[in-house]
C-alpha cells in the first residue's frame, strides 16, 4: 500500500510539471545556417501576421496616421488665451489679460507696490495653477526680464515665452508646488472641482472675519434685575446639587452595608470582574477598553509642529458651488497630499493630527442639520444642498408632500398642530423670561435615532488623503467615527 501511494504521488508531480521535451526537440532541429524553428501555435490569436500585403499596408497607414497626429502643431484660439508673466523670485504668475472661463476660480487678487511707488492689483497664480493653464493651452506665460519686481503689461511682448516642458522644469518645485501636488491639483481640476490652497483660503476668511463688525445688542431694561435673580437661582441650584450628591453617596454606602451584613455580596467573575447581578449597561461600560477622550491641546500642538506635512494643502468644492475669490466659502473637502517616497505609511497617531485641522461640528446625533450649528456649518450645509439640487439628488424636506392632494381635507394633521402649539408655548416662555418670570420650556421630542451606520461611516470630521506613489494617485477619505455619541448600549 505504501508503494502504491508513493507511485501515485510521483505520477501527480509529473502531471503538474511542464513538459520541456518539446522545446528540446525544437532546439535539436535548429542547426547553424538553417531556418529558425517554428513555435507550435495553440489556440486562436486576436492578431497575428499573415504575410499578405494588405495587412502590412493597413498597419503602415495606421502608423502614419498616429505619427501625423503627433506631429500636428497644437493651436488655440486667441479669444480664450490669457496672458501672464512669471517671476522666478516671487514665484507668482501675474495675469494681465483674462479671457474665457479658465481664470474664474483660480489664483488670488493681491495688491502690490510698483517700482515707481504706485500700487497695482493683479491676479496672481500659484505655480501649480500656472502650469495647469499652460498645459491646457489657456495661458500665454512668459519669463520676467527683471526678477523680483512687479512686471508691467507693456514688457510682456518682449519677454521669452515659456513652453510646457519649461513650465514643468522651472515653475514646479517652488513654494510647496511639488510634482505630486500638481498631479493631484490637475486631476481634480479636470474632474471639474474648484481647488484652492488651504493657507490662502484660511487667510482670506480670517481677514473677512476681522473686518466684520458685530451688531450692537438691543437695549435690555431688565438686565441687572435678571442678573441678580439668576445669581440667586445659581446659588440655590448649587446647594441643591450638593445635597443631592451627599444623599446619593449616603444611600450607596447604606446599600453596600446592608448587602455586606446580609451576606449577599459576591465577587465579580470573568476577566472584567463584573458582578453577576450587574445590568447590561454596566457590562457594556466595562467592555469599553479604548478611551474616547480627545488628546490634550498641548500634545496636539506639538504633534502638528512636528508633522507639517499632515496639514491639508488643498481645499476643494464641487462645481455647482457659488465661489468667489474674495469671499471663499468654507471648504467642502480638505485634501492632504503625501508622497510614498518620503512618508510611506500613516500611523495611528497621525490621524489625530489630520483631524485636528478640521473644526469639530456642533451638530449632535439625531438633531436637525441647523440645530445649534455655527454660521460656517450652516453655510456648508447650504453648499451641499445646492450641489444636490444641481445634480438632481435633492432631499425632500420633512413634512413635504409628494402630491397636491396628499393632505386630508380636514386641515392640518395632528403632528403639525402639536408642533405649532409647542412653538407658541416656547415663544410665550421666552417673553416671560425677558420680564424676569421663570417658567418651564416645552421642547419638541427628539426623533428616535435611525440607521447609525451611515453617520458612523461618514464620521463627524473627514479628511481626504491623496497618496502619490511614483506617479500613481490614490485618493482615500478617512472619517473620524464618533462611537461615544452614537451610543447603542451602555449608560
């Protein structure tokens, strides 16, 4: 039996091995001076030379058509060709004439001082923006004769033009515009996205926020009496809370003593030492072994200083966004560009630094999109709704009817009447509080939490990491899941 098994294994190994004797036979047939051996053909081929003149002629015609297309000179219409001058010291392209829609959502409008003391405002392009426009044939960019000074429009005709190859060699590599970042920028622009540098958008939005003057608050005649009443109520509430905590502590100690005397206490069993009589919430609370607390601000500041490459380099918006260079909206996508040659792998702590560059939204689970949200979040929500309408993916508002006759003829439905009554009570309570009378506020009941997997997958904050590996681009979106707020079980 052992010999049969050995023979069977040997035969199986021989069947798996390729038979090289065919190649040896071909080599023996090939003698010096003889024709080359013909490799046997197995199966049908999509294409193979037949030796006929028609096939060779068709291949020659196809090859000539390809070469003629490559040799054709690229021409662009002057109606859509903008003009600019590149300064190698300032690392900016100063646009003099804008034609077409190519310069609508790119660049920054800056005011600089000319050599004669006058000030002039130009549209300045970053290196990646200038290379992108030159590559697509929408910009006639030339080299500045006097580097370091603001070029003039009259000297543009006497400057040397910059070709696409020169733009790649001389423009890229300055002011943070690497080849990898240009690849990501050009890829997003070809898809139709509006792309701007993150530091530029943050600077413009910060200047706009500083110029905004807050409106004067209306006169409040009950300010001081209400402050006194509020202080007295705060003191009473603090005393009540302290007494309640003391009574709760005494009750807990008393229950423990009673259990100890009655001999009903038991040791916790298992790895977590959970009491057998513990509730489900206590068991799930003990299973929480990963802390959910945010790291300290000082630790995040040190980590951000050590890893400047983890900061978003580009902000992006979808094409339907109403974008203005002087008043850019809050970013819809934050993009961090990483090169695998310098940063091969992201660590777990790197994601904390990535998410620290994104502000934490004030919206909670199950709340409306504009409930307690800041002005920036409301503006961002309006941008998203605008893009949904532009692409035919708008969401139906709560309470909207699909047909004109969907509502009953009796008038408003009971949920609508309850909502209106609650709103009237809240308005009345707010008016009473202004005159110093405290009363309870009727709050609308929160809707039950629905599908929690979609919000957990999206996360409260998200960053797009663009990885460039030897020219191959991969865009990955990472979201910060918020398991502590979307609590499925536990106290």
